[in-house]
């Protein structure tokens, strides 16, 4: 391993609950510059380490399935950082995709502090418009300027929207939500004995061949996890409510490698179909709010009653404890809340928020969740245990705070600094960031091109 990435990779490996012996046994080589993305935090180390631990964990599962020596893994820092910017670097060829951000999403100066409004979902934008009585960026700015930031955040959240006041780190840790998650790790893994694990199909060339993954994720973090699993052979089936309006600009990246189906989990017939899918699944990955599945009647006990061998992996924004455990949240909001945007502003010598150059909390959480799933699959195979995995963006933020900031002051990379590859989507041809990390003898590829939601039957093994 490149010594300059050893500490970052070790920190992320420990986040999985794994020990140094397993990592030391891995044939891991890290290459590339130590600093790629400019930030007040070690984003390059976070990206490279996250890709490394997921790829090593996949290689370990492949070795366990083959009962063979673990194949070598190579991870490049520039490719890893490109993957953390994949939704921004994706380039349509001969067609257009919608903008990544809604016109009124962004940072605003309130009467006493900065606040960020997240309006990419129509319902979240409608909540902001109801609270402010404003419908474009100019009138929103005028309305926000006369209000106290904390009161506005509360009003928007209570209206069903999403907003976050910029706090410094001390303020955040002194708040009820910050204190409750001050020690939150990026992941927790709880194992239980498993007597009902499904046996996947005979192992092929890729680590996750024959592994079935039921995908209930949205936006970036969860889809990053399931895209990685799909890239190394998993049969990933994404389920959304009928007519669900995901952020359309993300779909060309986040649906890659997956089949997508629609089910209404409040309807008895669709619940029966969902439970049939559960019974045949190896892994369930959920990016819904903490108690969302429980409210639908699918808490952990109900899920494991349907499938005792099921690996359950979930992530949320603000963690699994404290008053904000069920709060709607996104990477850019968590950065504002927990001090990252403020620390970035201080480092840059500016008053306005200075977030990370990429949605690093989202991407890192997704890669870590994928690594934990791979390790859980290995443990299920070798020790007859299955796992309950929980991750959070706020836990990943805590991890980032524990990493030594870089000394390098870099210019912001341009798309030309990264290698893109040709691809096809249901919307047309494009160029995208390739999957970073390589496993010797197991080249990643996606069997499904990206496309709209709800375009496949809700069944396993159907193309």
C-alpha cells in the first residue's frame, strides 16, 4: 500500500469493525497523488480509503466463495476522487439532462446567520414556498434576509421541507442533535446467527455473481453502494413507489447496473410481491429515514421473519440517535449543520459557507456501506452469521473530522483532469466516470444500462 494512504485506509477499515490483520493480508496497492481535491479536510484520503476498503472487501468475498487466495486490488486516488464527483462529471453526448440543482436551492444569508435550502424534490420546494411566500431566487433571498435562521429552519422542517443553518463545530456539538451524535461512528454492524441463508448461484467471475440485492435507496449515498455491488455482479432490483419523482439529473448515474420496479407498500397485493422479493434476497439496502420501514410494518423483526438470512443495511442523514434521527437530510445540509461548511469558510478566509468540493459524505457513506455488505456476505458464508448494518452521513462527517487535514493548497480540478469512458443510457450516449478500484481477474461491468425508474417487473432474474 502507498504509505501516504495507509492511515486513511486503516481508519476506514476499522470503521467496518474489521481488524488490521485482515487488511494486512490484503494485496492492496494504492497509487496516485496524495491530494487531488482542494478542501480544508482530507477528502482525497477519504475517497481513496473508502474505495479501497470496499474493493478489498469484495475481493475477500470472492476468495471466500472460491476457497482460493485473495486477488490483488489496486486503487488510484485520482480515479477515486473522480468517482466522488461522478454525478457532476457525467456528460451526455447529443442530449441534455436537467440541472443538478433546483433554481432556488442554495445558501442564503438570513438576519443572523447563513442557511441552506434544499429544494430538489418538488415537495421540499413547495414547503419553502409556503413558508416564505416566495417563488424565485430573488424573492426567496429577500424573504430570508428578514428572518432569524434557526426559526426559519424550524418552520421549513415542520412544513415538510429541508433546510440547515450553518453552525461552527462547537455550536453543533453543544446542540441536542450534535451531542447525541458526537461519537457516532460511520457504521455499526451487529451480527446474529443465521440458519436460513439463501445459497447464491454458483460463483462466476465477479464477487457478487448470484447475490440478490433489494434496493430502497435514493439520491446519492445508497445508490453508490448498490451501484458498486451491481458493478461486481449483484442482481440489484431498485423499488420505488409508483410515480415517484426522483431527482432526474441523478438517474443516469444512480440507476446504472440496476433493474427498477414500482411497488406501493401500502397496498396488500404489492406488499405480497415485496415479501416474495424479500424472501429471495440476500441483502436489503435502505436509504429511507430511520423509522420509515417500521411505519410500513417492516421493522427488523418483520424483515427477518420473512427471511432469516437477510443482511439489512441502512443509512440516514443525521444518525440513529437523538432528536434528529428522523429528520430529512442531505449531504449539503449535514455539512452546514455539523461545522464542515463553517470550517471551510474559515480556511478560505471568507464569510459565506465553503462546503467540500464534492458530496463526499454521501459518496464515502455509500462506499463504506458497500464494504460492510461485502464483509457481511463473507461472514455469512464462513461463519453462518448475518448482519444488521447502519450508517449515517453524520457518522462519516465525524470520521472526516478525525482525519489529518492536508497541507497542499490545490486549484479546483476541471473535468479534463479526469478520465471518462463511453457509455449508453436509455436517454442516449454519454461519457461517465468508470468504477474506481480493480480486482485482478474480475473486471467490473454493469449488465443494465441506466434508465428511468419503474421500467422493469418486480421480480428476480428478469431482464
